[in-house]
C-alpha cells in the first residue's frame, strides 16, 4: 500500500518463470477459507474470498492510474501533449469499473442460505474497512462533510492502525482529481474577459432567448397556452439564475448540491458547447469519462446494495456493525457523486443555432492547424 511495503526482487540468470514473475505462490496462498481451518469448510466461502481479493487488486490498479492522472494534472499548466495519455488512462478506469460492476453478479450465484453458513465468522470484518476504497473515494474527491457516518462515527474511527489512519488523512489533504480538474477547467481558452469572453456572450444569448419567450407569452391569446409559456419562462429564468448569480452558485456549493467553482463550471460548459472545435475534442472526452466513472461507481454501489438486500435483508446489521442495507443505500445519493456538475450541464446547453459565434482569433486558438497551414490558408 505504501512505498515501505514494496518487496525487493532480483532477476535470476535464466530469467523469471511465469509463476515467479507473478509471485503466484504468495498470491494464491492468500485464498484460505476460515471454515477450512475449523474443519467444516463451506464451499462458497472460497468464492467470497476470491471475489473480494480481486476487488482489492483492481482497486490497487485504479489507485495507480488515478495517481498518475493527478500527477499529469498537478501543475500551473497542463501540457496538451499529455491529454491523450490522460484520456487513455481515464478510459482504462472506466473499463475496470465496468468489470467491477459485472463482478457482483458472480457473488450472486451464492444463495443467502449458503452465505449464512460462514457469515458469522466474518464479524467484525466489513467491506467498509477497505482502506483502498476509502483512498479511492478521497483521491477522486468525495467530501468528508458529505459522507454518511458509519453508524454514529466518523469513517476514520473504524481503522486502528496509525499508519493506515495517516495514509487516509494524507489522501484527504492532497489535491483530489476533482480539485485538479477544476483548476484545469478554470484555464479554459475563451473565458478571458479581454479575449472571447465566452461567459458574457453566453449570458447575452440566454437572456435574449428568455426575453423572446416572454414576448411570445405576451402575444399569446389562448389563456392556457399563455400560462404554460409563462411558467416555462419563470422556471428557466430561475434555473439560469443559479449559474449567472455567483452568490447563488456558491450557496449551492455550501449545501453540497454543486462541487465546481463558478469559473470551472463556465469552462466545462464552454467545452461542452464547442466540443466540435479541434482543441476541445480531447477535453470533452475527459469530461465524458469523468461522468462515466461517477456513473459506474454509483452502479457498483447499487449492485452491492441489491446483493446485500438479497443476502441479509433490509434490517440485519452489517458484520462490521453498520446498519447494513440501510447504510449502503444512503451512499448512493448525489452526496457521493464527485462530478455531479457535469451531469447537470445538460440543463444549461443551448441549441447550436443560438451558440455565440467564435471570433476569428478564438477560432484560430481552438484550431490545431500549424502556423504554416495558417499562412497557406491566408494566401489562398
């Protein structure tokens, strides 16, 4: 888990054999059902152990990829030459999470009665004690103040090893992926007031659309239709006000309903609206991958919740002392979605017909043409 835990390895003259390279003796010897040592081995305990060990191995890979992505993003500027690497590794995370979502169905081949044969031996062990999953949540950007307490305690109190506690605290203090993505989005080309000033142009277009809707209502003679248009106008005005008024936006952040800074939200919206521009192609894929990651973790939580409901019902306590099904169900809310703002961007998208036209300078900035190609085009 930490660098102190690494094993020093040497390559023999003849090279490493498959089993030696993968350290299979050590790895496979870890599958040791507790009921086997007690002399009354339960067949399905073997599956239970292998499945959860496989989860932990994949968590290790997810953390490895996540740390590498955070390192690439953690700078004053993010080199555009790194964007392909970032999108590729994010896509790898998406594929791993898809695998983890599907893996739950393998556990579900075990019946509740078979699980009962060895469940009592698990206590007080609990999946909540997975250090790697807590690190994963923190490094993605799950906020401590938005967590649901484990029973009546803070999530850290479940751990007793000082090294583990220190490791988790460190992950809380480091810039999360969400923090770094926000910094990156805040530097989106086109947000500068002295250049394209996307935000002011966007507000002008939206306000124009809203005023047009109001005029349409005023000219409508049918009372029912007029009321419908007016209600739609009022609703849209109220919704757009939550992003146009920065104080309202910050209030939503305080309440945990939004995560991104006001400027980061502007950057994400601009990328989404102008995703066809060459320089925004890769950033748009980054945003969609982040939503995929959030969605898949939510699906994984949901599948896990349904499996727990199936195995122990809705009122039994978890083996670690939590409320079991009730606790797990509470972790599926938007409180645990790190990139919830990206999902909500669709609310603020406008038709391409109304999209503010890019200035020649801005269009050039978002192009991937070389200077030579630019001059060739100017000559033609």
